[in-house]
C-alpha cells in the first residue's frame, strides 16, 4: 500500500535528487527582488540564465543577466529543441536553455527558474517533476500600487499590465505552492526551504 500524503502536500523527491523549482507570479509582485536577495544570502543557489533577442541594457553582460542572441540564432535554439521553454514579450523573445538546467540537476545542484506564467506551464509539461511556486502579492491593491507607483509608464501600458496580472493571479491554483510576498527576507527563506538546500 502506498504511503498517504496529506492534503495540500507534495510527496518528497527521492533523497539526493535535486529539484527544479520555478518561481512565477504577476508582474510587479517582486520576483526579481526575492531572487536577488536569495542569491545574495545563498550564492550556491543556481539561477538559470535566459537567452533573449533583446539588446543588452547598460551594465548588462552576456552570460550574466542574459545570453544575448539575434533572431536567427534564437530560431536555431527552438528548432534544435535546445530551449526548455520560450515566450515573446514586448517584441522580444526569451527562453530557458535546456542543457544548462539538466547539467546542474545531474550534478546534484538545485536549480531555480524565475519566469512568467506561460513559461512555467511549458516547463511543467517538459519536466513534470518540477515544483512550481507562485509568488502572490499581499493584496490586489498593493499590486496596483506597485505597478502604478513607478510613474514611468503610460496609462495604457499600466492597464495592459493590470489585465495581465488579473490573468496571472487566476492561474494560482495550477501551482504546487504559494508564497505571499509580505517580506522579501521571509519569502526568500520559505523559497529556500521549498528547494531543500542544506
């Protein structure tokens, strides 16, 4: 008889087998801030570096923030099955290189991906054993405040972001775990526990 798992819990992975953890959530919820804090406190956590067709911004380095490619090279990555997932956003394409993720997992290193909802769904299809973690805002009003508080975007852009956020929030049930971003330090610690870093 198989061992029972209480409601809401995920069975533990086999001992010694690292897990791919995917962090996702609506725009403006603070995913990048949480990941930056986690990596500062625990530099041993490996964060997958995405490939993108976007041009580098000042201060960005190839292979650090992103692997910068052109459209032709990105097409080859897709055609050769070298991306775990990819998506188009604001006219540019972003994708997760498959080889780097599988190499780290085979070496016994837990891997963290910080990607959008569409990407999270594609990763779950490709690697069903991945744990999907949803980062939620403390409230809708707080998310609106964060998205509009920058003051750098036109009202129509903000409205598009809010529409996207509504869709993303509605997908929370698809995830294995939800963390509410009330404190970057606390959420980072909870995320680390889910990744089972010793």
